[in-house]
C-alpha cells in the first residue's frame, strides 16, 4: 500500500514536471522531446533514489548525477526545483538567457547541483564512470547516476565507458528510450551489468531501460 502511494506521488510529480516543460516550450525553444522522454525517470532519480542535501549541494557524501545527454537540461532543472533546489519561477525567467543559471545544456558553473557540464553527446557517461571509480577507491558508498540517450549510445565512448564501468566502478545508468535496448542488451549483459528493464514512460516509480552496477 505504501508502495502504491509512493508510485502515485511520483506519477503526480512527473506529471507536474511535464506540464512545466510544456509551459516552457510554449515560452521559448527547448529540447522538448529529450526532456519529456526522461521525465519519469528523472522524477524517480531526483525525488526518490538519489541521496543529496538541498542545503549543501557539495556535501561529500552525496550521490552524484551526470546528465550524459546534456540537452535534457530543462527537465533536470525542473526535477531539481521540485526537490527544493530552486524556485520554479526562476527557471521560466532565466532559462536560456544571458547569465541565467538554467542553460539549454547543463552547466556546473551556474548550477551547484550539476556536477559536470554536458552537452556534447558521448562525454557524460565516461566522466561518470571515472567519478564512480574515484569514489569507490576513496571507500565512498555514494552512487553515480547518469542518464544516456539512445541515440547517444551510438557514440563509441559510451560503449568504451560501459565496458570500463563493468570492471571497475559502481554506477547506475538509464537510457532514455526503449529503442536502445535491442542493440545493446547483449553486450551489456556480457559486461556483467545488473540490468533491468521497465517502461519508464508509463510508471514514474522506476526508470526505463536501466542498469545498475554495485
Ligand atoms: C557529439 C554531438 N553530436 C551531435 C549533437 C547534437 N545533438 C543534440 S541532441 C541530439 C540527438 C540525441 O538523441 P538521443 O541521445 O537519442 O537523445 P533524445 O533527445 O532522443 O532523448 C543530437 C544529435 C551533440 N549534442 N553532440
Ligand atoms: Mg532518443
């Protein structure tokens, strides 16, 4: 019962974020497709799975997040705002403006809850793998969450990072659409990822094609 209530809460939160994204798309140019496709999983990640302190964004014990498909910055900002990191109204005011904190791509200089600036496809996941390795070597139990696009999986650096992460680090990765699955399922299993698949577009409770390595 408690789980049902949790899923309902996540679904409502994801719906709110989707409406905010559409409002923003009405106001200005955003990557609406890439934002909406990960809205449910981002809600699950930011409002359920990740450990972090809104008041202390650089807390050493936090989990890390790397938006590998960095063009989904709007959904990231709204997901962070839903947890209290920002005022939602500020996103509408500052999104894609000169000196605004909320760019069309995630920027860690302007946004303390963004660990890595991303936007060029294929870079975020390798960086996340390195961060996970460093954390593991330090004895930290923090996790590194990364969201990778299905198209982005065509980048060789994503494949190399997936192979690397499977032997050396603790990391969770989610791909944005189911189309990534058929072509990549076998190698990921070969690389000893713990892999699960859910329809994240229908339920906010769990991310869509996802892999966890512990
Ligand atoms: C190296 C690189 N090449 C091209 C682009 C331009 N670009 C931005 S989004 C995008 C499509 C990404 O598709 P996918 O990874 O499936 O993400 P989706 O938006 O579908 O969720 C492309 C080609 C880029 N950001 N980086
Ligand atoms: Mg895609």
